């Protein structure tokens, strides 16, 4: 499992201009079973996505994000091997 952390490099008005493409990319990731959960950081400085797969696939997937392609956000990957999870979240464990 990977935590994909996006940090905006531009103003929110530029982020908004690319949001539809980013959301379409996320939906494709969910349909393919890659994305597990996603959401905005609070305050709104970027976003976080839980992604499953091996490092090579996750790196390629992350680089295909319109936010990354268009220079809207930097992307950082953190690999996590969850060993415990609350009831209902067992699928997060590796």
C-alpha cells in the first residue's frame, strides 16, 4: 500500500482549472482497483490518495496524474505495510 501525497505548487485557481481531469484520473484508478481512498488536505494545500500495487506501477500511475503532468502539484510516495486496522478496514493490511 502506498500513500500518495500531493502538494500544490500553484494557486487554487490553477488547481481548479485542472480539477475535472484529475477527478477523471482518480475515477479511472478506482475502476481499475488501484485507488483505495482519496481526499483533500485540510487546509487545502494538496491531497492524499491510498493506492495499492507495487512501486513501479504506483510510480507510473502517479506520474499520469494530470496535476503532476501539468505542474500543478508535487507528488511524494510513502510505502506502508499496515499490520493493524480497525473493524471494516482489514483490506488495508498487507
